[in-house]
């Protein structure tokens, strides 16, 4: 029987042996000066909180946080603007753009003018359901929206603008994460066909795609790669810059482990030596004379279709191809993780293990050699 400690005055929650939840709250003091307490039980935590709210209202009992929340008139728009300013310093440009897009496109139009204290669990559920069924948003987008809402509400609770997080009292089930299937990754032969086609038909983009395949660099890292970061003598590339989508300018990398120096092959260096030095950036757009913008993604998708690459194949899949090929050819997983700039090995394994059923088959054959 486990008891979860709550804030002073909010009551303690205990899960009973029959699976139900019990809360004991203080409802005042008797004539003898001793505290009077009342116990409530319910099948779920949501039902327990609802019952507790009813009892508190019945007896006129409120915590300090609830009193502060009742006095607050701050709207979601005002609070989110304040929190965005506080949060901005620790975020990368891409993450700031993502949060700003969620706020401006989905949350502020629906919650912006509502006072924080007036936002109910039902409003949150309705918002998510509308975005799911009417706007047809994907599960990953909805998870991002819910996460953004949760962050705002948690910060509001922390600052006594809300007594409780309304999302904690919702029953929202989002579509499951949709991992890419193995078929989206091409064979080595198909990748060679792509490179041959680009070398002949799209020579201006050929070096960037070749580099993506041989290094596993992210799109922003490729666009932001500068000549001083390519060391032909030491045979390395140092990754310390990226071009962001919205700003279309140099920006810091997302995490500390994204900053890395990797060894590259003689074949890749030979390709890069043939690239003209038209600007400080290695991959330069003929149209602008400087680095490529996010529009290069659309150009590459058209090329992938021309070569009949797997459906939905994208520029980021070049990175997936690099990673899976290394692992399938027994490269050390720590080395692969570092080359990709992942936070840790777990990220690499979680992301790429499902792309390699052949390794599972090999594991099963190993058992045949052990047990007769």
C-alpha cells in the first residue's frame, strides 16, 4: 500500500489493496481545536480528484495554491508569451520555431483569450479531439501539442496561477507512434543507382547527397558545413554548425553531443576536392551563391521519385541508410552513435534496431550452433 506525498493542504492519496484510491483531506477544526478530516475513495484518480473538489467546495476548504489561482486573471496568451521569453535562452533555433508554430497555429487560436484558471480538462480534451478528427493531425504532431500544453500548465501550477494541471484530469489517447518500415530504406544497389543518376543529371547536388550517405550528417548540418571544417590532411570533418529552417542562417547545434569530428573516407574527400569554393559553405546553391535553403528538400524528393526510390523516401533517410549499413557490417555501436551525434547509445539502438531483422535471424541461427 503506497502513499504519494502531496502539497500541504491538498490531502494524501493512498492506493488500497482492492485497487481503489483513497484521499484524506482536512475540512476544518472542531470546537476542541483539533483538525477535522474526511476520507474519500474512488475507482480512479480522476474520480477521486472530482470528489475531493466537491467536498472542498461543500466545506469551503481551499489550499493556498487554489486561493492564488482564483485571484489570477492571466490569460493563456499572456502566460505563454511570458514563459516563451523565459524558455527561449536554452532552446535551439529549430526547437524555438517548433514551439512557436504550435502556439501560433494550434493553441493560441483556441486557448489564447481564456483565463488560465478557466481552462478545464474538458476544454483540453475537446481541443485535442478536434485537431485529431477535424484537422487530421498526425500522432507525432498531437504529442508535440499535448507536451507543449503540459509544459505551460505545469509552469502555471509551479507559479500558483493554477491549482492543478487540467491535463492530469483528462483521458486522452493519442494514435501510436508510427515507425518507418524497413522497406523505406533502399538496397545498396539502389543507392548506387541514385548516386550515378545524380552525378550525371544533378551534379550540383551530387556532392551533398554523397556526403550525407558517407557521414550520416543531418540536413541542417550539411547545409551549414563550411570549408574550414573539412580537413583533407587529417581526413576529418568537424560538425559545429547548422542552417535552421525558419532563420535560414547559422545556428548552434541541438545538443552537446551533436558537436563532433568524424573521420571520412578517401572516396568522399576526392568528391569534395572537386567541389568549387564559391563561398564559405561547402554546398553552394547556383541560384544564390551561398548555402542551400530548406527548399533543397523538395528538389531532392523530386529526384528520389525520378529514380524510383522507396515511397516517402526523404533526405533524412540518407542518414538512416548510413547508420544501418554501419551496424549491419558490425561497426561498434558506440562509434556509430558518436558519428551520428546521438545523446547516447540507447537513442541509436531504439531508433535503428527495428531496421535490422536480419540480425535477429542471425541470432536465431547462433542458437542452432549452441544446442543440438
